[in-house]
C-alpha cells in the first residue's frame, strides 16, 4: 500500500468516526449537531488542501526519479509558491543542472579522448580484463597490418606476424624495446587504467626506428673508422716490411729458402685478407647517396641469375622464376641494388639444403614488388629480432655486415622491405619499390 493510499484510508476512517459522533449529537442537541457538521466540512476543506500540498511534492519526486532513470537531465520544475515545495524544486533543479553539466563535460572529454587516440601517431591497443584485444587505433592497425574487427577478442599471442610473441611477453606496468621484424624498433609500454572499477590495460607502441638507427649508425661509423685507421696504418707498415724481406730470399741456402718464401707469402696473404676484412666494414659507412635511374627489374634479376648460376648448380639448388608478364621499371641505383640482390640471393642459397629451391617472384600491380623466397632453414623468433643488427650473424665465420648493408641501401632508397619466415615455413625477402 502506497503512502498516498494510507493517508486517504486514515482520513476516511477519521471522518467516518466523526460522522458517527455527530449523528449521536442530533438526538440530544440539534444546534450542537449543526456546529459539529460545520466543523467537519471546514476540516474537510483543510484536509483536501493538506492532501494536495502533500501529493504535489510526491508527484514531483516521482517525475524527477523517472527523468533520472531515463538519463534526461533537461527536465526542470517551476516554483509553486509553497515554501516547502519550492525548496524541493530548487534543490532538484540545481541537481539537474549539475548532472547535465557533468554529462556534457564527460561527453566532451570522451569525444576529445577518442579523437586524440585516433589521431595519435603511436599505436594504442586496448585490452579487456582478460588481456584480450578490445580495440585499437588506426596507427596500431597499420602497424599490425590488419583491421580492428580481425583482432578484437583475440589474445595478444594470436596477433599477426611476430607482434604476438613480442607484445605478449611485455610485463604489466613496464616497458620494453622490441624489434618484431628485425628492422623497425618500437618502445612498448603496458599501462594500467581503471574502467568502471576494474583494472584494465592498454599497450602504447611508439616507433623509435629512425632515432635509434641514427644513433646506431653514428656509433658503428665511429668504431669502424677508428678501427680502420689503426689497422690500416699497421697493415701498411707490416706489408712494407714483409715485401722488403723478399730481397733477402736469394741470399738463403736451398734448404731454408722454400720455407722462408712460403712463410713470407702466408704473412703477406693474411695481411691482405685482413685489409679486405676491414674494407668490408668500411664499405658499410661509405655507402654514397643513391643515384637513381629507371631500369627494367627483370634485366637486373637476369644478371644476378647469370652471376649466381654456377653456385646454384654446384650446391644442387633449383632457381625458380615466377615473373610478371611485363618487366616493371624501377628507379634505383643499379650498382647498389645489385649488391642488395647478391647478398639476399647468397643468404637464401646458404640457408637452403641440396635439393631445395629459391624462387624469384615479381609483381607490377598495384605496386612493383620483388620477393625472393626459399624453402631452407626457417628464421627463429630470437634471430628475427636481431637480423639487421650490425655485426650480428648466424654463420660461424660471418661478419654480420651483409644484411646491415642491405638495410642501409634500401633505407636510403626509401623502399619498404621485410625478411621473415611465414606460417608455411618458407622464408621470403620482400621489397616494395615505393617510398616507405
């Protein structure tokens, strides 16, 4: 039973009792009965006015509660002239103004935050309470090379490429520098925030490639120049002394002369090899600015095939073609691109076992692409992150400068490139001949 019903029932019982008492007075004193009836009528009028004063605030409260339920903070009430009711109306109207202002402020902040996230050059990956992807901004979608609808609801480890393993290993509330493809470098931070009382995380991905490449390049340039200067000075002096020893060879007897000549030649050859070794390192920091000119891509590839063909036959590796119908034109520095292709093909050849194959594929539309693919030993995630690092090599006697030189040449050309092993187990070096 509502409060209103209880009030009406109470008044009805009270007036019923008063009516019965007034009826009893009629037997004894009619004048007193008339007076009592008059008082009852007057009290009815006051009771009605009291009822209306009581009901109006209740109606206002009910209407206000309904508007709050509907999240409609635009409804306001006019003053009635009754002090108590007007006080309630004033408090309600003030509360509505504050709620409306807070909602407008919150909406504006939310809209601003959404625009900032969408426009941010850094990738932002929102996670749910189970560390699954709840959303990502356009920058993150571009980094992952996918759309939000394809990754929402997936665990971090299920993200495409090498991103999954790299992002999944980031501890909570910490940051880590990762190189998911061995080329670009990113700083990733897993940051906590509160959402409706629950702790959630988002991952902020910032690219540091250019900054770190510049620092890295400056560091190894300085190191190589210093090493080359010191070693070349020593090599020149030693070579001069070794060649001067040849004048003493005719003065030796027949028994010792062959050993002397052989030892001297070994020293000279080793010295020359050391000079060549240092020259290879020096070439990395002496790569000139590319002088580009349009050339047919297939013509370049045929030249590399002619040069590397004997090595393929010797190792019993098959060279396969999958070329576009027409040879696309590419604007490149021919000598530098030939050096890139030689290094890439040589690496594919060395990674492939006898009986395997290396496939060269080209595509002219929508952009010119080159892919050198092999079915050799796959690249592990650990090696992937270090592939293009200076002086890193998986070969026993490798110098670690081949892919570094490839990286420098392609970056100077402004081409996008990648080297990775796909889910099919095939390793591919891909070049997109457009500016990155």
